[in-house]
C-alpha cells in the first residue's frame, strides 16, 4: 500500500501552511422549522386517513398544531444594540482596542466591534462591517499575507444576522454570550440568553484577567509612551484603514514612526501594508523595527514567519514560531501549526509531531484543520494507522471543501485497506 502524501515535505507551502476552504456555515433553523426548510414536526401530516374523513383524508389531530401558525407569523427580527466597557483586573482600560466577540451554542466566534481608547464599546449586533480579528484568530480560508489589513487570519465577520436578515429575535440569542478578546487574558462573559429586544443596551463591564506565565501580547507597551502627535497619527491611520484608504493610512503610519521611532504597533501596521503591496524587504524591516522596540510583541514574529516560509527559509520559520510559543504558549495554535510545517521540512519529525499535537489541542474552534492532516501523515509513517485515519477523517470534517479533498479521501481508503488487511508497512506513494 502507498503512504500518505506529505505536502509539507515537498515544501508546497501555499498548499500545506494555508488551508484552502472555510468551513460551511451551519444552516440556521427558521422559526418553527428544522434546518433546510423541511416540514415542521406535526405539520403536513401524510394523508394516511380514509377518504371522506373530515380534514381532507387526514387523521384528526386532537391537539391544536401551532407550528404552521408560527411559520406563517414568524417572530419579528429587530436591530439589537449593545454597549458597555472593558477593563483589566487592575480596573483600567486595556492598553489597546480589543475585539468584542459573540459566541453561540454552535461554537463559532463572531467579531462584533472594538473598544475605544477608554475601553468603551457600542455596536449593533450582527452588523460587524469593518471588524477584523486580531492575529490570534484565523479561518481555514487563507491565501494572502498575514495581518489584520488583509484579514490574514481571516475575518469571518460581515454577516448581518441569522440568515442574513439584518436583525435578531429573542430566540436567536439563546445560548449566546459576548466577551472581550485579548491574547494573554481571559475574559468574563455577558450572557445574552433571555435578553429582550427592548432591554437597556448597556450590558455593564467585561473584565479581562491576565493569564499567569504569559509574557507575549498582541499589543505593545510602547504605545502608552507614544507622544500625542504620534498617537494621533496612528489613530487616524486606523480610521483610514477601516475605510480602505490605504494610501492615506500608510502616510499616517509613516508620520507616526517618524515622530516616535519606538512605536512598535505603528511599525507593525506599516509592515502589513508593505507586505500586502508586495514590498517584502520593506515589510521585513518594519517588523524588525517593531521587535527592536518591543521584543515581547507577538504579531511581528508571526508575520516574519510567513515571510520566511514564502522564501523557503524553514529554519527562520522555526525560530520565529518558537519565539511566539515561548512568549505565549496558550493563545496561538497557528504558531504551533506553522512550526510543525517548518519542522517537517527540516525533517525534524518528532518536533513536528509535538507541535501538531499542541496545535490540535489548542485549536478549539478548528480554524487550523491542516494540523490534523500533518499529524495524520506523521502517525501513518510511524505505523499508527488508526490514529492517522481518525485525524484524516477529522480534517475532512472541519475542512470539507478543501481542494485536497480527493487526495485525502484516497489516503483514507488506503488506510482503511491497511487496517482491514492487517498491513503494518506503508509503501512509498509514487503518484
């Protein structure tokens, strides 16, 4: 039998480092009906009665069926506004704007808005236009340079509400909560279940608590020391980025670092713009300037890893991701994933497996399913065929639309044959 394909060993970085397809969104059930628009329970009862019976041949139902009424008169969907503030456990606003996320019973994380410089937030639920997640977050649909400006780690935002209707009803909020997202911190949550449409929009205070043993953050402490003019230019740049006015934003960032050369966050944002424009050498220099100003700033390390991988410098990728893992071992499954790709290309298989296992463990939202694929390859090559089979099935479950699906399905069939026939050795794949 033939072994599994090893895309990382062939250094096909674009195919192996970046998964190809975002998970399909689960269908939301309409009021009174199951997903997919099927018949509701108790509605459209098959005609099994005797012709001539009351009800057009249907058996008489002694219990009134209100489901069809609910379908004809669905609950009204209305805009829901939420406001509040975020503070750290020291009672002060976060050092940087943080993302407010909505998490519901389906497990998906939806960015809703940002806090301002004083930690306050206000938004209409579901209308998260322009909200881009931090580098700690990603989806399976990645194709370009990393960084918030290009949605590297991918913005799943932009949805208007359940079914794209542009509003919510009280049922939509069941099992939902909002929280603040800042790597290195845990957040208290606000439960939205039972919330009524006319309730006071102020949900109170969300508290961020620092995680012990975490040094690296996605914000830089140098920001607090920036002169007023530099901070003003940086804030203006962010506003221009939201409006997709990249040329104007870039000028403001260049102004900010000109006034304050240790402005790590401004150097990082400038590097993202340069990377998007294909100016890789300039982007690398900007990221290095950011790290020169603040060596515990996580985001530039991730970007340097992406740049180095594109150049096939796997040793540099390993070094950059190792540094992220040392600084923050709990919030960045993508660092472990990218590290596993680097170590596979360096033929450090034990280190690659260790990183892939940790990526899978930390990736509770399954945004980096390719780690399961890498883990399966490593396990199959060690003769752990059942574990490899389970992980390949998991990979297809969380990345069902990937361009490599046919190849993975063949690998699954080979593994099933091996297990059925008791084969213990895999032969090289010459396809």
